[in-house]
C-alpha cells in the first residue's frame, strides 16, 4: 500500500524567491496606462461579440484601439521607456 503525502513544503519552498522585485513592480506601474487601455479594448471587443454588431460597438472598439495606440505612443516617448526591457539592440 502506498501512502499519499502532501508536497506542500516542496511547492511553497520558493515562495519568497518567486515574488516580484521592486524594479519589476516599478515597471508594472509605468506600464499601467497601457495595461488599462488594453483591458478596455478587450472589454469593448467582448461586448461587440456578445450580440449582433452595430455602429456603436464599432465606434467603441475603434476608440478603445486608439486609446491603446496613444498609451503605447506615450510610453514609448516617455523618459521611462529607457527602463523597459527589450527594444533595439
């Protein structure tokens, strides 16, 4: 007979290691306008898919897409963009 035991210690042993660093949290706060704009775009797209599309839904999606583009532009042109990972090497 095999005994079933929990592996809680093995699973949570690295919990402190897996926490985000202060630098990662700072980057997340810098990117927050883009994240919120993308959430609004997703909400508009989901709303448009829930029923027969109409002109109001198309305008809502188009405006949300423009807000995402504007937020990305603002982030790319901000001095904080130098802190973000990625980009041209």
